C-alpha cells in the first residue's frame, strides 16, 4: 500500500510561484510512475504533469514552459514547481502514483492553489 500526502498549496498573485510536494510512504517508491492532476470547480479532473520511474516527463500543453515535475527517490518525494502562475491555474492539485504491474492508482488528499489579485 502507498500513502501520499500533498502540501504546498497557497494563495498567490498572478505571475507568482509555488512548489508543491508529495511525500510517499513505502519502500518501492522508485518503481512508481508519479503525476500531478488538478480539478477546478465545475470542471473535470485533468492531468498536469507526469514523471516515470526513469525520470521521463510529460506536461499538459497549458503548463508547458511554466511547470516542472521532479522526483527525489531518496526522499520518497515528488515535486511540482509552478512559475508564472495564472488565474486559470486555480484548482485543487492532487498527487497520483501508479503501481508498475497492477496499474493500481493511489491519490493524495489534495492541496488548494489559488491564483488571484
């Protein structure tokens, strides 16, 4: 079983930056693909960024060039660095982990990011 704890969300002004963190339990973290999703009020949950066990990354078009996903396997932690934030980035952000064989999903509790003047 994997447990994920999200943190780092806050209220920021447009153009500002935040770094989200996701701390994972378990001793096989390095084998899991990780990702960040977000859900704004009244909208579907959408993929923001993913990172494989090998470190390959992928991003939604809306965040390319502004967000960076990374992982530190020694700390069992995945990060999302968010720069040049826009009001449209306002959402609850969720950390996600996918098991390598079963493809089972695990989710963090979510952390609120609000971008507003």
